[in-house]
C-alpha cells in the first residue's frame, strides 16, 4: 500500500507546507467501509502546526486531491478519509503484483545491512526433540523474511558438541555389554546410532550411581579429549558426525538450511584468550575459587571458569560472539533461543559491553515461549508421562500419518504416490505453521488434532486456500479467458482483497524488523479469510468474459501472495490436496 499511502502523505505535507516523516505509516483502514477506504489521522500534525487535529483535517479536505485513484476526500472529526476509485485502484494494484513477478513481496528495507541469525543449535548425541522445533523453525523463517526484505543474512547453527557430558560416552564406549560396544557394529552402520548413544548415556548414568568411580573416569576422558588424545578425538568425531547426519535429514524435511555450523568445540583456544582478555580488562574476579565477572546490581555475576578450571557454556558464547563479528561484521545478530535463557544472554551481552565491543548493542535475544504437549489431560513442557522427551521426528511422522488419512478420505482417486507426497507437505506444514501462528514470546499448546484441521487457523487451511486458487485457475485455463487488467473489480470485497495483497511487502518488512514471523502468518490467515468471504458471495468464472478475466487476475495475485508467504514460513504451497 505504500505506493498509495506515500502519495497521500506527500500531498498532505505539500498542502500544509510541512515536512512530515513517517506520516504514511499512520494511514490505515477506517473502522468501517462506510467511512472510506483509507484514513489519515491528523493528531501528529497538531503539534508542529499548533492547530486542532479536526481543523487540520478540514483544511486538508478543502484542498485539491488530484489523483486518478482518489474518488472523494472527507473528514470525520480529526480523521481525513479517502474513498478510492475502485477501477483505477484495482488496475494499479494488479500491475504492482505483476511487476513483482517471482520476487513479489521482496523489499529494500534491509539493503546494505547484514544480519546473523543463530537458530536450532541442538546438542549432539541426542535427538532433535519437539522443543527444538521452535528455535529451528522460527529462526529459519526469520532468516527467510530478513533476506526477502533485502538484508544479507548469515544463518548459523551453534552446535552443542562440547562439555563434560561427552566424557561419559567416551568412557563407556566399550565398557558395558557387548551389544553396547560402539565399534561392533560400528556406530556409522547402525539403523539409529543416535538412539544407541542415548541408551548408552542412560546406562552410564545408572551404572555410575552404583559405581562413583565411573564419573571420574568420564572426567578423565573429557580431559583426554581436551588434550587432543587421538582415540578420544576420533570417537568424539564419530559421535558428532552421526549426529549431524541425523540432524540434516530432519532439517531437509523442514526446509532448514545453515550457512555456518560451528560447534562449541571450536572455541577452546578462543576461550582461553577470552579469559586473558577479561583479566587484562580488570573485570575478572575471584569468587569462591571460581572466576566471575560482576555486572549490574540487577543481574548475578557471570561465571566464567569453575573452581576446577573448566570453562563453561557462557564462556563459549562470549568467544563465539567475537568470532561471529570477526567473520561477518554484522549490523544485527539474533539469538533464536528460548526465553528461559534470558538471564544467560543478558550476562553474555553485558560482559561483551564491559569489554568495550561497540557491536554488543546489536546482539538480540530473539526469545520465544515454551511448547507444551498434552499429557494425561494436562499441558506439560515437551515430556511424555514417563518423563521422556518427545522426538521431533516422531511428531512429524504422526502428523504425516494423520494427514494421509484425511487426504485419502478427501480424494479417493489419488495414487499412493500422490497421497504420500501431499500428506508429507500437509503433515509437516501443519506442525511448522502451528509454531509460527502466534507471537513468538507466547507459550504454545501443541495439539496435533487441532493443527491438522482444514479449517481454523492452521497450515492445512492455508494450503487448502492455495489449492482453491490453483483449481480456479486450472478450471479457467481451457476457457481461453484473457487475464484482465482489473478495471471491473469494483466490489467492496474486491477492494478489501486488493488492499490486503498490496500490504504484503510491508508485512514482510515489519516481520523482518521485529523478528516476528507471526506478523506474516496472521496476515496470511486474514487474506485467506477475506477470500473465503468473497468467494461465498461472488463467482470468479461467469458468462461475462471480461469480468471473469479480471477476477482471474485477482486470483492469480492472491495465489502468488499466499504461495510466496507460505514458502517464507517453510510451509509448502500445494496445487492439489
Ligand atoms: N545447545 C543449547 C541447548 O540445547 C542451545 C544453544 C543456544 N545458543 C547459544 N548461543 N547459547 O540448550
């Protein structure tokens, strides 16, 4: 809509002889269509002009508004309301979408700016669990949105591949029953090596309760690993690579891609340098034998090194931030990590500021709420009744299975191949969309039945709406209707849809700015709802060839907008389902 709102803002500025920045942003829809199609509130002009908003509106309404797409200009108290000439407006709107082509929605608000987005960041030797969904998908959507708004984006996976826990796996690699010997059969050829690693880990913990010696053995192994002992390193590398391979299959399924995957293991030297740097800056203090950095009154000191000299998760984050900025001097760096780590990031950012890094202000914790699952009728945080984590893969599988039942029931004539392709897109898309639907800081209750519903605020509902656009266009194609220029799109519901479509680039820019994919998901739901209202009242294809042509052009614009929007959210737009 900026094409229009900016012209209105400029004209208002000229009439009032006033420089007004951001006036276009204030222009929105009036509360009802009877009042007009666009509304300019005059409040922010009152200050600079020293005049009442209503008087300013009157002055503006009395002036000449010589635009072919404006029909009338009227006041309603402090508001200046515009009625648009629908035929002109429709033509210009469709032209706009047409010009956008395959890039429709892309913008320049991020031009010249580099953003590093860190997301997913799982720990190796464990499965991706349902709680990883949020960071992974919100992060990927943010990266997509930022790119679409013109930023240069670096996507970064901060792999959890270091820590004393890995000493345990190395210690019991071939310690227990034969079947647990990870060389026999070798980890790499097993069906599910990550589950075997998990099982071994659990076994170690059980065994170490009975035999505390095992813990010190594990510490020895971790020390060996740190010291570069070849056997320890080789085993650790194998654990790492089978884990990464597993992650990659799921990432692929979800449409997730990283430019850089840098594990916590990478920061061993950098961490020691970081400790020295903190010492040199005079901010490292001793506290109960450990090294800490004191921050403000409101936050507890950040622990840098434990009594036994071991460095920590947080210390690695300090080193990592420095490396990220060295490799990709960024204008903004997002950490898409759950809100529970808020204190951690305040400490990390605070210490970097104390060290004098000017870019520390550009670090943002793009936090999100928890995902809860229903266990015995109550909403719990991602664990089953037995306290086990719910695996992302299992949830996807279940969702695809349920989707497949529905797809088959709806389309008995589809081939098995088609059903499986469509249900993969619907099942996975439903899970992804459920994660993007509400503002990211909110907690979400994950309810598989609900998110798979074809109506309601769901992924399948949006995919279904897209399918509807495609099927209308398919039906029209043998009729040789020429796609029209929009001149005949004069229905009120058509104007609503065209205004919605034109807001697409602005919504993307806003979602990128706020790192908030839900701006887009909500927008798409509104678009689909408005179309369904329209479709209940008007026929796209009728005996009037010219009107049909115009309406088909509208459907094409809707299809492009919804299709592009879904892709940005990693949900596949389908042609049939
Ligand atoms: N690996 C961590 C976990 O699973 C998340 C890492 C978040 N990112 C960071 N830079 N600390 O909890």
